[in-house]
């Protein structure tokens, strides 16, 4: 069998997740390429099977897909969400996450926090032994507080703090939908108390360290899909699909 590309892996894990959604559910939809692949699979179920879902969405891209497919988009959850699905930049062995490369940390955390079950969709390239091994930790900040927050992050051990620039020819920094900016921070070590200490810095809106939030991580690899869930004895891995 030929090697599957990352987009193909994301499409397959997205289709698997979409197949788990119950009819009539109110779901949370995160952001990123894995989520977009899953959302396309949800739309296919809506169009082909008449699946009825409503969604609380954390990105403008996801909202556009939902609206085009006739899926009702809610501005805030009417109650606990049956399930929310999202991607991640990194996943460690304890299912802690780095998120925020897409610049929607605050909204993503709000959606995740409203869900009875948070499922993370990744391919196996996102698995790391230590958070921060490949990607910096994103921090969402009030623009007026950039200098002070930078100093605070350095006191917490950040070896590098960078104001995230726009790409695609646009000048200036990335601006979130709430008018905040993003700092990307390199840490040689990420410890259990780091996330709350970052959030306690005056001027910080949210941090991209998502500790103890994922209920399940679905990982697509060249053999199929593995599911990781937390339990009393630790994280348990199960092969749930093969190609």
C-alpha cells in the first residue's frame, strides 16, 4: 500500500470522527486543517443521510463551511455540547496539548470547555515526548501589554518570545478576531504549573497549553487510527480502524 499523505490521513480520521456524531446533536467545532477535514465529512453526512446537527464554531473558516451546508451556527452553547472536536499542534504521552498556531486560542478554549467530551484529531507527526519540542507555546495578549508580558514570560523561563507576524504579504502582527496579538514562546521545559502561571501574567488573555482537557485523541497513521483515552491506570491506546 502506498504511503498516505498528511491530507489523506487527516481526511480519514475526520471521516471516522464524523461517523460517531449522533443525530440532533449540538457540537463544538475547533479550527485547523484536521478539523476542516472532519467538518467536510460531517457535511457529507448532512447532505447524504440527513444528519441534523447544530454547531458552535471557533473559526471563521469553520463557520463558512457550516453556513454553506445549512448547518445552524450558534454564537454560544445553549447548554453542554455533546462533543467538541479540534486539532492540536503537539500531543504529549499524557494527552496534554499545544494549540494555537491558527490564532484562535481563546475561542477554542471556550468551545472545548463547554463540551462534555473533547476529541482531538491529529496524524502521528503531532505526537511528541515533551510539549514544546517542535512548536513554541502560543500566548494571546492584549496589544498594550506585549512588552510587559514578554518580560514576564522570560522570567518564567522562555528562551525566546516572538510577536507573531502576518503572512501572505500583509504587514504587521497577527490580530485575533477579538483584537489581540499572539506571542510565540520557546521553553526548554514545560512543567505542570506553567500554564496557570502564564495566564496569571497581567495582559495575558489565554495560553496555548491545554493540560488535562482532551478526553480522547484520535491519531491517524499509515496503518489506521488509534484512540488514546485517559483512565484510572493512565492513558490507554486502542486500534479502532485499519486501512
